[in-house]
């Protein structure tokens, strides 16, 4: 069967007149770069998460790079992280001079496994970068304890988990630093954008490094009573989020609880309607977790000629439904193959995983269309 229905993408952002009005206000204000809107956005995220400080940047990748530079990662330092993640983290580790050490994930949540991390610690280990896969937080308490016991820095890559909890703790509030992504497909978006949050003295250093190493912001220097004089105290980079972008972020962040609620409802519909299809494993939510549902990740066992790839191709070609894969394991990518890792759980998950469409812009009809298509493929 080939569908005549319009293409249903894997993801589409939800933007409205509120974002448009806030951007127009910024464009007319005369101040376009990191200034009052970025400060408002940072303050909103900071208070909501209950963290000491927040700095809005140009991407989560920039936030990761700043986090690693801030805690002083240097050549010879090892940084433990999963391979089942986006290349941004290991790329940032290498760009900071460190060495990524890929460890195994838990086969249920696909999150980095605390036991594997403990086994990977060596005298050269300086930091652990955990990632909350798809919006299901890692074992935050376990990782905090491991970091404290071994004197390591804990960084949370919370790109998928701006609104998720585990054991009463908010993802992004436990690490020494945590980073978020506002890339176009994330739970809220600014197109491109990110934020680094955490302990005040660390975020303050990240802020300095992220604006060339200059000791005052341009917005501060713009003030009438300030002098235009400034000092460069460390050689930094330019990673600040412009106010045009922050304007979108302010409005998206206000809508986030509503977005997360809609994502949870879609996940619940999939849970109910797809349960029992042989060889299709639906996501497990552990006790004590409030999932952020950035992804709805299923595993497809390769049985009787049906594989993850045949299902993805059929959904696209016959039913006009987009899907995605999270992720190609980083240790299998050309730039990383030299590391020669043995990660059988990661490889098993990566070969079977498929992300179904799950986002607030989907209508109930869209959700039903995905469910019907999967039932048809399985019939
Ligand atoms: C887990 C994870 N970390 C980091 C990033 C990088 O985010 P950005 O595109 O904002 O740099 C992504 C992007 O998809 C991601 O999935």
C-alpha cells in the first residue's frame, strides 16, 4: 500500500503568535544580542530548576564544550560517557583535549550504567558526562555518589530532559554542571540554542569563557553609567545566545509544562495500543521517574524478516510516517573507530531502536495513524 496522506514528520516544533510577538518586540527594541531577554530566559530556567546559576548559549554543543573547559579538562584526562549518545559530547571532550571513555548502557532505560562507570574509573578519570536518554533520567543519586566518592566532576547532558524527574530530583539539578538543548527537534526550541546551569562559581566561569574571556558583558558595558573599558582575563570563545533567540525561548519555556503533558498523553496512547505486538518492545519507565518524553523509543527484534530498518522503511514508503534512530553508537562512527570498544548492550540496542513520532503538534488522528500503520505492518 502507498499512502496519499500528507507526510507525518518524525518531529515538528510548536510555535505560535506568542513567540512571534516576543521576537518582534526584540527586533524593535534596538538590542539583538545577549542582553535583557537572554537574562530573563536564564532566570526563568534557573528558578524553575532550582539551580544556582544559568547561562544561555548558542547550542548544547557549545554548553558541553564550555562545561568541559570550565572544569579544566586537559590532555591526558579521561571523561566517561556513553557511546549511545549524540556525537556532540565526545566531540566536545576531544576538542577540550580530553579522551572519551565509552561505557555500557542499561538494557532497560538505555541510560549509562552506574556499575559500568565505576569499573571504567582510572587514575586519569576527571569527569563523568551522563545523558538522560530520551527524557528518562539516569540514576542521579547513584552518579552523584560515584562522583563524590571518587572526586570526579559530574556533568549532566540533559539535552533530552528539560522537564523530567527521578527520585524527586529534577534532571539537570544534580550535576556540578548540566546542559540543555533548544535545537529545533527538542522538547522546546529556539531553533538553535542551549543553556549551561549548575554551581554558581562554575557557571560564572563558563559565562566568562563563553564571551571571549571578557570580564563584563556588552549589555553591562552598554549601560549609561558604565565605562566601555574591559579586560580579557582568559582566552575564551564566543558562545552567547542572542536576544532574538532568547525571545523564542522565553515563550517556549512557558509552554513547556503543556508540551510535556501532551507528550505524556501520546506516549500513554502508544503504550495502550501497541502493547502485545510480538517482537516490539515498548519503553519502560522506572519507579520514581517522571519522564520528559522527548523520545518514544521502541526496540524491534529482528524476527521473520522484520527488522528495525524494514519497519522504518515501510512506515515511510507505505504510510508516509517519519521516524528516527537514537543513536548510531559513537564508537562505530569513523572518527571514533580507533577507540576499539566492546559494548554489546549498546550495539544490541542501537541495531533495534526506533523513535516514533511523539510531539505536541501531533493531532489525535496523527497518533492513531502511527498506531494503525504499525498494526498493519505486524498483521
Ligand atoms: C544527547 C544530546 N546531546 C547534545 C546534543 C547537541 O545539541 P545541540 O544541537 O543544541 O548542540 C544533542 C542534539 O541532538 C543530543 O541529542
